[in-house]
C-alpha cells in the first residue's frame, strides 16, 4: 500500500488539494529554485518558512514527508504608555456613574472631573489627582483609564 501511495505521489511534480495544501516532490534543499517559484506563484514569497519532518517511510520507495509552514509578518498598532499617575481609592460614588469600568478617556474635562469626584474624607486624594493627573495632562498624549 505504501509503495503505491509513494508512486502515485511521485508521479506529479506538485498538486493541490481542497484543504489548501500544496504538495511538491523533492526537498527544500534539493529543489530550492522550484520551491521559491511555487512560493512566489502562491503569493507567499514574503512569508517566513518553517520546516518540520512529519513522517518517515522506510523500505522500497522510502520517503520523508516534510511539512513547510508559512507565517506572514503582521503589524499590530500599539500605544506605548508611561504610567504618570495612579489613584486606587478615595473616589465618591458619582465617579462610577460618570466613568465606566475599563473606560479610556482623553479629554481634559474628563481629567478635571476626577477632582470633582475626589472623596474629601479620604487621605490625600485631591492632592494626588492634582499632582499626577491634572498637572501631567498633555492634550493628544494623555489617556485616563478607569477600572474596578
């Protein structure tokens, strides 16, 4: 059975199947030019190629099955941040009505609202908000994140 499969596989230079796999007779090392041509034809020339040996068949008609996986570089936009202020407790209940959990705010008026919601009975909340949030605010650069 294996010899018949090997012979049938070797009769074609390469073929595709319904799963999107493409089969190529040869190895990446011995058939590099044809492999690069196939990669270009399939639009994968810019992708990173990784190789792993999947199956060994020994005896007459022996072959190795080599799996080539391709990974396309993906650029993900990110925001780099510097933590310029932190307030853990000491906010009045109106804070939770105005701000939402896991919310992000960039407007100066939202930063200023923090001072209005500072609990006057809680140690140093107003001073911390002024120093770490209001004095550090930079339009177009500052982000206030709330979570609880």
